[in-house]
């Protein structure tokens, strides 16, 4: 039986839209994009919490082939990223392929029919020749496992499910978590709350944020002379590359660069926080880069305010009107805000159940063996699967570096499919093993294995203790490999 679609894409964020654009460029228009939310945009649709903004310069955090000259700031607010996603969907004619409020339960490869069967939770089964999973790295919220949290009588809000109707003015609030989301959220809540207690398990390195307004004359220049915005992108990308490649991935050879970034963050902390005791609590004990650092000019200084309290004692339990810590202390609250991040390694890789050839369950196989994916996109025993959010796929600090590299990989792979007159591809075991050996070997020089990451509690590390998220390459190397990988690394039929 012929499949209903040539391709099913799971996820209508920037990754899924990038894959759809590439497939349409290749002439594959018979595709459907499924998303569990009620609109497109992925992260930038789901998240609406106060202070939401991109933490990569906007000129870099966007498709290189679709520059946006209208960013209002160097680090655009979340609403502008959502508007940019809508613009891309309209320009590249993607909306007609999208179906929302569709929860995908799983997918199974039918070896006899040579197609994927995608199971939707309403009971529908959708068949397709190719399956693309673009569910995002940060799509499965992590809920804290704290005794008594279900008994709390006040308002509980996770940052991925923000309630705009809840007025924070005059409230007694608690925020659990001090990752990148909390860094943006804390200053905004502090402006409204009568009392705010921030519960920190692991401090985060915070660097100054050059968050400049982009004046209208510059925006007009970007629109009229696109080369000027391309130049700005090159400069921004180069700075990120230096931080990522030299300071993090080449830590063994360039500790001085990493140390320089750490000294910058320490100096920023000294300037921002007056109380030396609070300052010590906010100082990470792990090497810069073990956990994704962030940028802010307001987060650290918020702790100078008398109504803002930093709590580092572990939470013992939640009661109906308060949080109690292990040292016996407590804070009365009426609003509990959860900035507890996402669950990558237990529920996000993959975000849905995927069963390949010989009954191989992708999630189970990864957890029982090692997390791995050839070029961060293909896995043996999973024919015609393009897994965009996979181990060793994230290249650079901007997600768009990863997306565009994967688009190039798809272009080369499908070009070879057509040249051979084939319809099915599957990466070989040999190619997958060689790639895994290569990336893990290069990561041996990184801060993850040479630096001190013991106290970082970083989502870069999986349950096997491997830093299996980042691709240990420069952006240029990743994109070169995407266009030059040996086509013989795949079987074709």
C-alpha cells in the first residue's frame, strides 16, 4: 500500500520548518507537519513568561537564508521570535502542511510496506515514506519531585505553561530553579512581588549582556543593504565560535580562553552584588562551560533588593502555604513558580516512542547502550528516519547552526537517493560506530572531561556520564561534513 504522505514531520518549530523547507526545495511537497500545540513556533510559542528573550544575538539566531532586518534589539524578545516563525511559515508556504493539537503517540517502521506508521493519540494512523522528528531539545518540561508539592494551596505555574491572568503584584512568590529561564524571570517577578524567594540548587555563570536597542536607521540599512546584516551575523557568529569551540570544546589546549570568560563573569558578579555572602552563594564551583552560561545585566543585581531572598538550603517539603528547607527554615508563599527546566535524557531522546527494524526501540536502545546518532541525524535499524534532535547533533551555540547543517545533510542524502533511483536509506553500523568514536574522541579535550564539572548538574551530561549533546566541531567543520559525508555511509534500496 502506498503511504499517505511522502513525509511526516513531528514538530512545527524552527527545526521542523527548516526540514520542511528543505524537502520542498527537493520537490517533496506531499508532507504533513504535526504539532501537539495549537500554533507554530515550538519554544517561541509555548513560552510566554515575563522577560522571555533569545540569549543568542538575533542576527545569528535566525535562518541565514531568511534574515530579519526588523529585530528591535540585539537580543530579541520572545514575541519577535514568534512573529519571525510566523513570517517564515507564510513565506515558504508551510501553513497548509501543518496540523495542530495533534499529539503523536509513536511511530513504527513497517518493513514489508517500507513506510512509517505514525500513531496519533486520537486513534488515527498516518503512513509516510519518511519520518522527521523535530520535537526540540527542550520540549519535555521537568517537574520537581518535592514532597508535599501537590498540597500547596496557592498558585503553581511552570514557565512552559505561563498563566498571564495571574497577577503577581504584591504576591509572596517563590521561584525554584536558577537556570537560563530563571535568569530572565527573576528580575521581572521581583518588580511586582512583595516578597520573592529564589531557591537555588546550582548557581549559573552569568556574563554581561550587550542588549542594545537596534535603532531604526540601522534596521533600514539592514533592509536596504542585506550585506550589512550578513556582516553583523559573521561577527556575532565568530564571537560565539570563539566561546564555544576554543573555550569549551578545546579546553585542554586553550584553558586561558575559558579562564578569561570565567574572570569576566566573576568581575560582573562583583560589580552587581553588594553582599559578599550572597555573592559567594551565586558563584559557581564548576568550570565555565560545564553548564550552559547565560547573559544578563539585571539578574544578579536583583539580589541586592531587600525583598528578594536567595535560598541555597535544599527544599525538604512544600506545605499548603510555605516551603520548608532542610535546615528548618521556611518561607510563606502564595505563588510557586517552577523554572525547573526540561528532561532531556529520560523523556526527550526521543520525545515519542520510535520502533525501527527488528523491533528496535530507539529510546530503550539508547539508554541500554550509548546515546548515538550518525552526524547527529541518522540511526542504524531506523530506515528513512531523520532525527533532528539527537545525540551529538547540536553544533555551535545557535540552534540555527544545527538546523541548517541538517538541511544540508538532507539535501546530499536525498540527492543520492534520486541518483540511485532508490526510496529507502539507512545508515550503516560501520559509519555510525566510526562517527561515535570520532566525536567522543574529540570531546576528550573539552571542558566536560578535562575541566571540573562535578558540581554542575548540567543537562549536557546523560545518565551514562557522557556529554552526548554537543557536536565537537566548529560551525564550518559541521557544515562541511554535512555536504561531504561519504554517500556510502548509507544503504539504499
